[in-house]
């Protein structure tokens, strides 16, 4: 988990936080303000969920494997500013749960 990406998230710069885990994992624990876009839906739904390909996007998952792959897919789709936060298991700050 990069300190630069953590600082970007914590300073609330104009970013879109994307959780690429399953809906069940998202309900259990997530970073406040993040949106759910499961890794298996990125190719089909990214353009609808994140229409601005120049938006600053930070992706995360549970341990970092799915987020790394999701970041690569988004970049391959033409998104310019994609950052991989890694896994929520390493996130030292506030998380929320529920719907």
C-alpha cells in the first residue's frame, strides 16, 4: 500500500474510490465513500459507473491481487489516472459496514 496513494485518499483530493470485491465483502467492511464495482463486472460496467476516463480512480480489494488486475483492466480500457491502493486488510483508517 503506497503512502502517496493513502495520502491522496486521506486528503480527499478529487478521487473515485472503487472497491472491486464482491457485494458481500463490500457490505461487511469498506472504506467510506467508496463505490462497488466488482472486478468481474469492470469490463461491462466501468463506462457506465465511471464515465470520465480522466477521473482519478483508486481501486482496492481485500489483499491487493484483484485491485492490481482491476487497475490494469481500467488502464487498458483507456482510463488515464488509475491507482492501486492494494488491500483493505492493510488500511489503517476508518472503515464502515452495512448496506
